[in-house]
C-alpha cells in the first residue's frame, strides 16, 4: 500500500512539473512574440541597398505565354 502511495505522489510531482514547464515555455513564447512584434522587419533599407528587380522602361514589351513545363518539372523533381 505504501508503494502505491509513493508511485501516486511521484506521478503527481511529474505532472505538476510538466504543467509548470509547459506554462514557462508558453509564456516565454508569448514574451518572444511580443518582443519580436515590435521589430519592424519591413522598413525601407538604408542607403547601401542594392536593387534586385530590373524594371523595363520600354512600353512595347511583349509578353508571350507559352506552355513551358520546366518550372512544373522542377517542382516535381524537388519533391515539393
């Protein structure tokens, strides 16, 4: 009878420890979310930024829509 009591007490201790650590993890994640929510990731870059998109200036650029399956086959090849 005494062994069952000790097993029950140890089980309750482990459950309380699990709940406590889960709560600490949850509030830590909420704190990180609040902290990172104040960081403006999409601000305009500083003066040292490099343009990665080249804009076409001519107005008579023709866009042709061909059946090019290379992107589709690349998608299948990569296993996405």
